[in-house]
C-alpha cells in the first residue's frame, strides 16, 4: 500500500458525503482529460542556462536573448501559431556535441546512445531551463513564444546524449481543455466552494 493511498483514505474519512461525491465527480472528469502532443527540434548546440546576472537596475541571463532570437527565427514558424495555456508535460532529449577527442568506436557508441555524457557537459536542469526560457513570451522580443508560462509544466523527463548533430528534441503534451469543475475548485486558492458552505 502506498503513502498516497493512505493519505486519500484518511482525507476521505474526514469528508462529508457531499464532498466525497464532488471529489468523485471531479476525479472522473480529470481521468477523461484529452491530451494533445507536439514534437519539434531546436537545431542548435545545447548550452546550459547561466545564472542570472545584474547590470545596473536589471537582471539578465547571459545568452538568453540570443537563444530566444534563434528559437523565434528557426523554430516558431514551424509550429503553426501554437500557444499553450494549459498544464503540460515535457520530454526533452539533449544532444550535446560529441567530443572531437572521441575515437571512431566511441563516436559510434555515442550515436547508439550507449556512451552517455555525465562528465563536465552541464547540469540537466540548466539545459531544461534554457529550453523553457526560449519557449516563453518575452516583452523584448514582441511577446512571441509557445508556452504561456513554465509554471504550466507539471511533469518533465530529460535525457542527455552525445551526437555529431547537436540539438534539442522536445515533445510537449498538453491538456486540450481544463474541466470547468476543476477550474472552479482550484480558484487560485485551492479552496472548494462546497467546503466553505457546509
């Protein structure tokens, strides 16, 4: 038995029947949510995001503007006006450049994904941040992007590989529509209307 199962049992035992029914209805709707999916390649050499720096009265991330401009020019036109405003899941495959010092054997094993980068290639979360920053709208580049906010990402899976063709491969799965009942329950404060009135 899992911790989640124990937690749910304990919470439901404390609920009034009306709330139990509401939870059941919303859980049923959530289990039927349809997800759409889009995959694309960012054909650039992966570079992990740097720490924010300060200049005068503003913060900036070195290289972020260049990455965003590349995304806008090379990737955005291929996505047919996609703009995600619902919760989403991201799968990110990071293909860092194969070291020139690799032997032919090593290069072949790297392309076959047996030889993987775990040395000084950069932290996977910093690569992920670099991609998310490219996908979000930014006032300085005309508010173009495909993801309203990276807070919408509720799940992510990242893999690092070597390749003689450095790139990012991205797959985003996003909710087609958030059920109205779930929006009503969340209400930004995560409070249930029924609980307030019972």
